[in-house]
């Protein structure tokens, strides 16, 4: 059975700009989008085209989070990150998609299944949705994802792709 994932705004935006949402769409049964994430994304671009791409092969569900878990609130994260983590905490088996380091640390503390934009591309390659990950990584970086070059090289090597420039 496929994992259900909760999106934070940054990965949704960068994957959308890189035109990779349709590619990753089959990786989940359902993609959950907290309302705070909808609001954050909508301030930067239209969200409906992004949701259409993501829903190519999976369900999309927008979810309202009534209140942030107090332990999450203590981390002083952004509203979208806090809602995404809270939603994953309140629904057993949901994973959370985060690129922000502090938010990733928070999700790790609560033992939540966690993946980032790069991880989704690696997963897409492993599941045969992409032949190679390197061009997708470049598109993510060109679309605004900051990743240390050493991390890109390490990940490419780990999946058997030549990390050379």
C-alpha cells in the first residue's frame, strides 16, 4: 500500500516550478494539503494548477487543522510546516514532506515518516517513474531549492548515478 503524504508549501512550490508534480503523483494514494499550505502557496502562485498536476494519479485532499499540536508549536516553525507536521502526527501512517531543516528536525523528533523534494525524486526513480534523477535534481535547484552540492553528489552516488558535473 502506498504512503499518504502531507505537503509543506516549499516542496509543493519547488516541485511545481520544476514541473515534477505529475511525475511524483503516483507515489501516494493521497496527497494531503493543509489549509495553511494552500494559503502560503496561493500568495506566490495559483495553487489549482499545482493540485491538478499532483492529482494525475492520486487523490488530493485539502485539510483544515483546528489547532497546532502544542509540542509542535514550541518549535516556532512556519504555519504551513506546523500544520503539516500536526496533520501527520494526528493521522497514523501519514508521512510529511519537508525541505526546511528545522521542520525536518521537528518531524524526526516525533518519529514521523519524512521525505523532502530530493527524496521524492529518488523514490520516483526507484519506482521506475524516472529513468535518471540528475536532470530532475537540476530542475529543482534551478527552481529555487537550495541543496549543498556535496549532498547532491552523495545522493546521486547512492543511487548509482555519476555525480560528476
